C-alpha cells in the first residue's frame, strides 16, 4: 500500500473534534513523545474547539489543533500535533490556516516551541514574550537548609476555594488576562485536585490550581496573583498537598519567582515563545499573570 503524497495529505478534510476523540488525541500525544494526558484533553475539548484530520491509513488522527476563545478579546491556539509518520508534509500549515480563517477578526495567541516557531513566523505571528517550564521535586527548604524565604506579609493567607469565590476570581482574572475566561474558570473546581485562593484582609488577591498531568506529575496553573509574594504563597501551600513532582510554565518576566522556584528544587525543563497574531501585545496586566492553566489555553 502506497503512502499518500504530500499534495494529497495537505488536502485531507478537517473536521471538528469531540469528546469521543479523547483517546485518539491522547494516542497522538503519545506518538510524539508527550504524556497522554487524557484528563487535560477532556477539559480542552469541552472548553475549546478541536480540529482534526483523520489518518488516511485508518489509524487514529493524523493531526490536531485546538482553540480556546475568550470572546472578541483573544483566542488561544494550542495542541498543534502531527503524527510522526505524516510530519513535514504540510498538514500543520493547513490546520493553522483553517484556524486563522475560522477565527478571523479575533487576535490569536500561542506558546511556540523552537520547532514550531518558524511555521508561526511564516504565517505572520510575532514574538511578544517567553515562558520557562520548570519541574521537579518541591523541597520546603533551600540548599543551605534554611526555610523558604517568606516574601508574603502576615496579612496574606491562602485557603481552599469555595463556590462563593468564583465571582471574585473572575474579576481578578479579567484584570490580569484582559478577556473573559468565565467558561474556563468555572471548570477548575471539577478539573483540579486543589483550587486555592489568597486573601489580604478579606480581599481576594490571587488564585491557583493544582491538577494531575499523567500518573506522576502535578501541574500548578493557572496562577494569577497581585505580586510575587502572593504567587509564592499559593505555590507553597499547593505543593504541601501533593507528593508528586511539580511542573509550572512561568512567564519569563517573573525572574524573582523563577529564582525562588529554583531554590525549592524546580529546574528548567524547556522554554516556549509567546506569539500573537492580529495584536501587538497580549491584553490585561502582565504583572499579575504568572502561569497559564496550560499553554494550550493561553
């Protein structure tokens, strides 16, 4: 049986994905050496719009791409994956062009790997920032054996979030992100192992979620906070609730937090470039955005 030509691959039909595609999506991640992460795919397919190309050999999906729309303010693009046997044959470009046509009028944002960046630049995306993925075993004391440096004032406390906190979280998030993410935040309590909020004299000044990625890793994200001290307090208290290694995608501008995380045992894993199309910069207050839920959701 002959393999399809690159020309025919680039013209394969694109269809919308649904939750019935969860296992094939996870299979595709595994094909590319990523964790299967069916838990995350379940959230992405319910909160966003998935696009897929069925493999012409009948074995699952040849490619995927996912968008998460936040109204006219921003659409995040992620999970652009192509099966190894169909790589470098024009499928990724075809999927991205479809997304750009479908989302016409809305600014687009994504986190690009070094491998993906040339394609995005060729399609007109521009770099606007970077993110540093760090991971490892959290240690409550630094290399010198001293306790974690306490940046927080005594007036800042954290606690598990309750249903009554959602509206305050949405208001804080709107300031930080610059677009309404209600449909995503409302899913966090069911998606997360732990959802934590920070308060200062009764005012909600930060929130963060802890969720499982595969069988061995816990991810901190999203992380939105008034300042580095609040972000540190949230991570510290979330880390105390799990025995798993942690992973966080920290916006590179937050060098102080990255230094604190390194002191707690979290080492650099990889870097991505934050890129946009249709806007010169991301909306919202970048100083309060510390980490995304996942790069796929912006």
